[in-house]
C-alpha cells in the first residue's frame, strides 16, 4: 500500500482511539457517580472492554507504521 493510504488508515484509527478513550472516561465517571453497585460494576466492565479495544487499535497503528 502507499504511504497515503496508510496515513488515511492511521488517521481513522487515531480518531477511533480518541472516541473510545472518551467512552472509557464516560463509563468510569458513570460508575463513580451512580449509587447502584450492579450498574457501577457494569460500567467498569464496559470501561475495561474499551481499554482492550484501544490497545488493539494502537497495535494496528503500530503495525501500519512498519509496513
């Protein structure tokens, strides 16, 4: 692939990373602010899932940088 295509892909992935990090923050804030322990745990689980997604996306950005 060309550098331009990789640049577009990396840009899209970086946007997804930023959006996903925002969702992590939202879930963490919700878990902290809610009185219902069951929902707080669900929100924390979702935040952890999003963290794994961010790591996967970052790995893809690193891979594209090597091609």
